C-alpha cells in the first residue's frame, strides 16, 4: 500500500489563500488504512478549515467527500464539474487524477506521499518496495534490498552493518543481515555465491514516467512502454 503523512494544517491553510469554495477529498483506500486520509480524517480537516474560516471571517464554503479509490476516475466522476479548491487527502496519484478530471479546479495536497510499505503495528508503517520495475526478491529471501538497504546493495552488506543494524540509524535493521538469516532458515545460502549484476535502472523512475499496458485489457498494445522505446 502507499504510505502517506498528513501535512500540518498551517501549511494547508497557506495553499488555500484566495479560495472561496473548498472540497476536502478523502480516499477509502491506502491513505485511509494508514490513518491520514480516510473519511474520519477528511471530516476532521473539513471541520478545522470551517472553524478557521469562521474565526478569520473568510467566508469559506467547506465540504468533504470520500471516495472508494481516488486514483480511479470512475469514482471521481460525480465531482468532474467542481471548480473550487480541492484538498486531496489521497496519495499523490489520487491528487493528480483529480486535477486531470477537474482542470478548472485547484488541487492542493493534504498529505505527503512517502513510500510503498506495510503496517507493522498500530500507526506504524514501514517501507517495503521501491517500485524499481525489476523485482529480484526471489534471490534475496523475499526481502527487497533496493527499498530496505540504505545503499541499495545487491551483493551483501557493507562494512557499516553492526549487530544486525544499519549504520544509517540504530533503529533501522540491516536488510542484508535479514536476508542472510532468512536464506539460512530456508537452506538456500548458496544464493549468496551468485553475483547479482549491476541494476538496470531503466524500468525504474530513472527511465522517466512509466506506463504499463495490460495486454488482456488492451489487446494489441505493448505490454510495457518505457520512454524512448516503441
């Protein structure tokens, strides 16, 4: 899932200068699960903005709507004619889809999109995937060295790994310590003798904005199109 954090209210207020009609747009998908952009959080921000407007005499008309998935236009279609300011509580993808659907609206982010991760406790979310476009976790015991190693190392730990922790932070486990231990449990330590070649970053964000075409859904189209390739 996509992990996000709420922006401070003063920052959101600063992005709304000159607005009259404001819509707080929530999402029941990823940002709801990480407790920053669902119906409850969107309603809370809506109330805070309305209170600010009342106290400062701004005369804002503030309302909130929460959709099933803000990254799909079919769920946003009822809002297509909106022309005011939209505070998107969805991830950066949802915010951009809303802007595409409502070109006359002004969409501002209500959250900071962080990473693709998973919950590890109540209110605790940890990055797991960097979306590199060329997954190799079958070689690393199901642990991604791109997302979970601070140096993106592919062939073992650096010299800074001490007692299972990364030198970047004492709170960060060393991904390669975890990989080695997992391979040992699986009886697959022989994989450590395999040299993983240097990463081809073209399928990642370094190759420009990515586009994936599902041939079953779009017959005749290329399965993948990267910038510069046809």
